């Protein structure tokens, strides 16, 4: 995998009012391109949970962001359990770097959790390289396109759903 361009990393988070983000989850950070932007922009008292399934990324994420963010090696479909373990009352922002074509065993429970969280006021922010295909997977979500980043290779479309 090739990390997203710096312009794309910044664009994914544009327009978010970070002063209103106390509880933040990032799903599938990979190399941490978007995590770096969260780290730079979130208030120091924000509680941030980073969930990455691939063990080879954990040490790097821990080294770069572990002083302020909690890094967990696990599956995104366990989001509700992970949040409950921390006693969080809600999630303000979920940033997702996950591919839309997840295995059914992950996708079904994860998408149900995302729908419930969005209904409760959580803002979901994610990107895709193939909007027509992605929209089939996210059918029923209140999607709105935030922006396109044509300077990224491949070009990136950024979407949001929900929000307070």
C-alpha cells in the first residue's frame, strides 16, 4: 500500500471543528497519515482510540502517537466493545481508512455500529478511490461528499456521514 499524499491527509480532516471532539476513533490507520493530522489538530485533552488489525503497523503507530493516543491491535467490528471498555459516553468523530470491501463477518456488525453511532450524532469521515462502487456498500448511510483530492494518486473522494 502507498500512503496518501500529504494534501489528501490534510483534506480528509478539513472542516472538522476539533474543539468539539473529545472522543475520537480512527479505524484502520495503516501507516498513520491521517493519525498525524489528528495528532496535530486535536486538543491535548481529547481521548483518541486507534484501531489497527495489521500487527506490523502497531509498533510504528505506538512510537509516533502512543504518548497521547491509545493504539489497539484489533478488528473494527469490535468498536462498541472497545468504546464500552473505556467508559466513553459517545464518539464525536470516527475517521476510517478501512476499505469498503471488508469481509462480511466484519462489515455487517461494523456497519450496524456505524449506523447507530451516526444516528446518535457521531461524525463518520472516510475516503474512497471509487465512489460509484463505495456507494453500493454504504447504501442507507446519510452520505455527503466533502471534497475531491485530484492531486492524490489515485484521486481521492472524501465523504462524511452524520455529525452533531
